[in-house]
C-alpha cells in the first residue's frame, strides 16, 4: 500500500509538471498509463485515471476525457473527486451537457473545501471550471461575477495562481461577449502571471486572445489611425503598438502602413 501511495503521488506530481508547466501531453499520458497498470489500490488508480482524463481533455478531446471519467464519477469522493470535477466540468461543458458540468463542478468544490488537508489550488480551481461552463451556457454575467469575486479573493490572499486563472476566465468571458480589447488586457496579465509561475503549458488559449488584439491593431493601422490613436484605444503604450504592428507587417510580408492598407482593402 505504501509503495502504491508513493508511486501514485510521484506520478501525479510528474503528470502535472509535464502538462501544466511543459505542455508535454503525450509524455504525461505515457506516465499515467504506466502507473495505472502498476498500482493495485483501486482508489489511487482512480485518482491517476482522473489526471489522465485531464491530459486527454488538454489535448482537445473532450468526448474521450468524459468517456474516461464517467465510470469513475459516481463513486468518487475526497481528493479524487476534486480533480475529477475540474476535468469533468470542462469536458461535459464542451459537449453541451451544461447542467451536468455545473453539478460536477459544485460537487467537487464542496469536496475540496471539506478536505482536512486541502490540495492547494484544486478547491478553487473547480470554481474556475464552473466559470467556463457558465460561459458555454451563455450565462456571461454570472461567469463574470464569479470570476471577479475570485480574482479579488486572489488579490486579497496574495495568490498569483488564483489571479491568473480567474483573469483567464475574465478574458474569455468578455471576449465571448464581443469585447476583444478588455479581454486582451486580462489575457496579457494572466499570461505574465502564468509565465512567472512556470505554467507554460496552459498559455495557448490566452495567447490566441493576444493574436486577436494584434489583428485589431493591424486593422486600425490599415484604416489610417496613428500608433498613438491605436495605443489610446487599446490601452497600450505607443511602443507596444509599434511592436505589434511590426509583427503584423512581418506575417503579411509588408513593410509600411500604405502596403498594409492596400493589402487589407
């Protein structure tokens, strides 16, 4: 039993590093599958399986992730349920099973709060998952309210992780309401925090928001707006706008505003 416990905890820690910090999904899946086969204890095997489902979900295969989790969710409790709730809420939400996703997120959050030895960020990470499902359900005001409350709590408690994840929620929530500029501002701050925390494997969603902001700068430049005008509109420095436009020029193979305007006309 002791060997199983040690093996499971070491594997979960390694999986999280491979996934969240390095973005190496396939290596994480290999570790999970090897350890699942070697562990005799059913509860510990279930916990490792839930992390494997997270890797599957991170590889953008929600249906497969839910298929791994559904047989495990009914009897799950404690630490296993806390992590399963994160993955289950995201996966079910992306499949359109919104009520189930919200229920799983709530059940897992309650389990996390009840742990005598809390799993650091996992209890509130279920609220992050709940925000995502609320967005998918079109309940943008509810998602934004929850994200702002938890982001403020992160500020109050000095938690950079909480701030980063709920800024992610805010950026996605306001973007999906059509407000790309404030979404990009939240995304920039979240990317900075995630980078400082070493969570490089989870930045791709936020970086796509910054690409949208870059496109906005290109459109404005093509329409004849000055760098100073664009900086004021996007709430960036003039220097940052210049750097954004240089990237746009490079991608499109042009060197001047006039060429950009002609290309996008």
